[in-house]
C-alpha cells in the first residue's frame, strides 16, 4: 500500500503531480518504467553523485540548466584539469562545476530532466549551451529523496530486491519483490557437497505455491481484532463457514488439501510450518523433538515430493506388444 509522505520544507515549488512512476536514483535504481532507450544496466550512484543529483534538481526547479561547453561560466571561471575545461552548469545566476555530462543524460533517461534545444547562453550570445529543464516528476522525486535519505540505508540492509516480470491480461510489467520476506530465503544460500543449491529451483517454486494457496484460502491465523458478529448467524445444521467463502478460497483450500495428501502425514507438517506459518528450522526441531539440523533434510524431502505433485514427470510410453497375429488381408472385427 502506497503511503503519502509529507513534502520537504526546503522544496517550495511543485511543478506537477507525480505521473505514477517511482524513480529511485538515490539508490542507483529505477523502480518504474523508464523512457530510456539504453539496453545496459545502470550502475549504482555513489554518495557524491547522489548529493550532486539533488543539487542539480534543486537548481532545475529555479530555471533551465545551461551547460557551458566552452569552459566559461557567467561570474565564475571553470577550472582546468589536464589542459581541458571542466563542464559548468548554470541556472538562475548560480553555478555548479565539475558536472559529468553522462549524469545529465542519465537524469534525462529517467525522466527527471528533459533536454531543450541548444541556444545562446544568458548574457553571452557567442557562447552556446545545452539546456535541461525540470519535468513533472522532478519535485516529487526530490521530496522523496530528501525524506528517505536517512531511512533507505537502514531498509537496504534488511531486504534483497529482485526484479521479476508479471504477465497480465493487458501485457507484461516489471515489479520488484523482497526475497528476504520469503520463508525459504535463508535456505537459498545453502550448498550441497557438489556445490549445487541445497534446495532445487522446482522445490523452491513448490514451497512458494504452497504458501500462496495457504494465503488465498484464508487459513492464516488472525492476530488482530475480529469485526465479525460474536453470535453466529448460521442456521442449525448448516455447514460451518463453507458458504461464506469465495470460490477462489475454496479452490485454494482444495489444492492445499491435495498437496498435503501428496506429501503424506510424515512430511506435510514441516512444509506447512516453514512455508505457511513462517517457523524457523530450529523451532520446528524443538517442537517436534527432532535431532539438530534434521529439519532442513525433512523439508527438502517434503518439497521435492510436493514438486512432483505439482509437476509430475512424464511417463515414458512402453513399447506396445503385439496382441494378435494376423495374416495378409486380416481385418479386425468391429462390434
């Protein structure tokens, strides 16, 4: 659920509403659909570049950015490095030196700046500068960057983000998910003696599918207040709560029951405890009085059996043995 954050006090101009795209350049990532035509992955920004991005966007809110290509800026001379002029950005009488042109092109690709046609710079008709103007997302992104500057590093150490593609009726879209929220995430780093993952990919997908059916079936224990009436409104003899469930919940419960039956009573318990109830392996071993480090072996066996249930192996067709010997011209009788 998206939560509205308060505006930063030093950003006084809002040039437009957010168009729905959430760009997070402070972490070096683009979290929404980008207008960039580049095919390569963007590298994360360091602390100095993130600070420079915030300065550039603040300056862009006051007017178009003009980039001096001759090394001469109004009111300030550009510094010389190895005999070449360093780029200088001007806007509203203020300047920022040592600006990498690739950084400005990156901001344009992410929709935070828009390039304007080249023209004469302010005050000097003989100097030509390339201009960049703020977009409707600049102020919104800047407010988020200033608000989350202290919170993002703390959140990043507790999450592992992965970009996946969802197929929808209207098309495909890229979303991010936090792998650290999955119950099987601690086991994804384990390796066997051959160096292969301890849990195969099909076993991990089977565990995620089991947890998905558990959630859709509404079987997660309630931990908050219940707003349902205290007295039951069912008539005497009526089946308990079955008529109140949606078709999706009933189908999920049937799939979950079939999966539990396929694993068997010996293996289904540990799969439900870890994948559905989110219990740790040590907790499962202590509750079931199992030997140490035995729960992961039982869980692996249960998930492999569950993977065979969801995707049974194809049977090889046996060679058909002759059932009747016939001479030339023989035709079977059709009854």
